[in-house]
C-alpha cells in the first residue's frame, strides 16, 4: 500500500470512525506527555475523502492528545487507497497499538453495514478466518447502546461489558440499564464489578433492587463488613475463632437432625458415614478433655 508522510492541519481530518474507537483518557494523557517531550513519533493514518478533507483511519488517541496540547497540525501517513481498503489494512496490521476486541468488532460492523462486505469478504481481506470475524461480531450482540457508549468513553472495560452487562441485560434489561446509569455516576473497576456480580447472582430479589441502583454503596458496605469481621477476629484471638467454629458445628448438626425425618428410610450410604462422624466427634471431645485436665494457669 503506497503512502506518504505529511504534516496536515487538524481541521482537515474527518473523524468518521470516532464511534468505533475507545477513548481511554489515561492513555490519551500518556500520549500527550510523550508528544510534548519527544514530538509525534508515530503518524496518524489517513485517506483522501474528497477535496481537502482526509478521513482519519488510525490515530484517534494521537489526535485527541494533539488537541489536548493545543497543537494545530498532525503528522500523518496518507494511504493511496479507498476507505474500505484502509480499514481492512488497519485490521490486518500487527504493529503499533493493537486494537481492542470491541474496536475490531465496531470496525467490522462499519465495513459490513456501511460498505456492504460479508463476513467471508472481511475474513479473506483481513487475512483471518470466518470464525474469528464471527467471534468479534458476537461481542456486540446483546450489548446495550449505553454499555457500548460506556466502553467507548473508558468508563467500562470490554471484559465487564461482555461478561457482566450482556448476561445481565439478557436476564433483566431494567437492571442492566440501572447498573449502567449508576456506573456513569460512579465507575467501578473490572475487579470490583466482578465481585459485585458474584454477589448479585446469589442475592434475593429485594437485595438485587438495591444493588443495581447503588453498586458502589453495596461494595463499600461489603468491605466495611469484612473489616469489621477482621477486627473481631483480631480482638477475640484464636479462642474466639475456635468458639465460632464450634457454634457452626452445632448449627450444622441441628440442621442435619431436622433433615433425618425427610430422608426416612435412611439410605445405606448415609448410614455408612456414621462411624466416621462418631470418630471425628469423639477425637475432638477427647482432645478438649485432655488439654482441659492440664494446669490452665501455666505460662503459655
């Protein structure tokens, strides 16, 4: 693909595919710092759009960084091909910043809807197989527009969008919309969202209503409870932990006694566990009695 390196006015660049790229403000800030110190090393990729205008194919972060620095021009590599060939070339390239999966999916959708290419055409002209194209396009399937906007704006990771928002939207569209609204006001990391979703799946309906409206508040309360339990364990020491375990054993035994009636006649496999259970309980009791017979006031 023939190209030439030139310096052009930023106003000549048409941001036709801005909606297909992720914003990621922190990455823009890093690029701006690099350009301010070392100049623009990597050119943006453009193709002719008719007249003086040039379509920006690649380099949307560099464009944003230059705008942030108050620059008027950008170094570009002008490809002598049409827009479709340029997008396909971008998808086939391996150097420079790799595209996020959702960015690849958005560019492919643009090629299919805007330029009439089929999945087979995309695969052949990108040097990929059809299954790779299909997997990328599936990332957009079931993804709400609000979630896609959050991913583009850097407020939601593509992982959280596909692994949390999409399944939540399939199960409960209203909850997905409310969660996205809450995340727009108070974003959460992917790790925090994963923890939130794990608890959401186990929560009752009433708890879920509160969780989707105030996800950060729920996680803050969860963390506070963990810290409180840690403080209690530290205060009570190993004696308190031991007593808590004994209470758990008593509760489990009480629950098992209630279930015996429902299991009558008792299956042979259950009866076979009794010797092991009796041996374990007897061993614990003997250990406690043996240590209790010693001098309790000795120096530990």
